[in-house]
């Protein structure tokens, strides 16, 4: 599965904190962050639904959105990808980097640590063995 784009991640972060939300509620809270119109928010939500990132429930004449991506798995994937691409870190990441996060609770830190260890192990298993120098 592909990682969410930056705007999709902003929508997911808000849903993880306050779901379920309507497109209007999402747009009103993220308008200054995303800097786009309501129709762009709706189109992004539609694409996120097609990708399986959110689910839609119809209540009366409103669409209600819920995140379907697991928060911890998604955040661990982003953290691991960032560490590998930017800092060329292949091993497990220090969980302490999430200690002051507004998005991750203290109870979720242990889950995140396990996910980061699993991701590092999976990357190590798929990494080709370095040839030995003479």
C-alpha cells in the first residue's frame, strides 16, 4: 500500500484525533494548514476513499469520514522511510523521538517501538548482503 501524501496525512491526523468528521468539519479545521478550497478537500477525501485510507458513512444528507489506516502502522512507516531516505539509518529508530508528540500517546509508544523494530527487521531481511572487502 502506498503512503499517504502530505495533505492526506493531515486529514488522517485530524481523523485519528476526532473521528468521525464530515468533509465540512475537516475542511474548516484544515483550511489554514492546506490552503485550499472546500472542493479540493472533498476531492482529496474521495481519492482517499478509493485508496482505502478512509471509509464513508452516509448519515442523512452528510458523508461522515473515518480513517481506515492504522495510526501507529502509518506513523511507523513514515518515520522509518524518513530515517532511511534522509539520514540513511537502516536500523531501528529510537522511540524517544516520539516522546513529546501530540499525536502519539504514552500508551501507544510501546506499540510504535514494536512496529519500528519489525520494520527494521523486514528491511534488514530484504537488504542484499554487502560484499566483503579483501
